[in-house]
């Protein structure tokens, strides 16, 4: 499900996020983040992910930046996600064995509701987080 244009009601958010998923932070090593990047490249479509920019070259990436810095495979990174994906949902197995796992009491749905309550209008825009010669 997606959100339609117009007023977003609480009912819409419950339909969008019907499960009781919680936000979690995972600490990943460089190999695990590399696996995440490879997953994004193989999918050939943009996922709802922020803080990363990829330049794709066919079936691999030519450049990866995280929070404005070149991806360093020797560095550890922290990723905010939700427990469904952390448990390997949507084939995201790179999240299943984090170096550290921090579980929040905040449900994904509640975070959305809180954000929508503070935001009058959602504005979609292309931000160049994925660039290449094919449509993603």
C-alpha cells in the first residue's frame, strides 16, 4: 500500500503499517554494509533509504557515499530500520547478525504518525541518491 495524495488520516497510516514493527538500530561492519549496497544494486530500484548515494555502473556500483563520505569497507556503520527487516524480511539477511542491536520502544507506525502531525505537506522530490543509466 502507498499513501495517496491529499489528507492523511490515522486510518491510512494503520493500513500502511498494520503490524506492530518497532524501530531498531543495527551496527554493521563494512562487509555487511557492502552486502546492503550489493542488494540495492541487484534490486535495480530505489528503496526507502536515506543517507546513502550510489552511482551504478551496470550490475555493480562505481561509487558509494554514506552521509557524504566515501563508503569505507573497514568502518562500522549504524542503520535505523525496523525489526521485520532486521530479522531478514524482504531477503535483507545482512541485517540479521549485527555487531550490536539496539531495540527501540517506538513503533514504526507511531513514528510516522508523530512525523505527520508535525508536517503540513509532504513533498516528494528526486534527490539523486541512486544514479545510473537505467531507471531505478
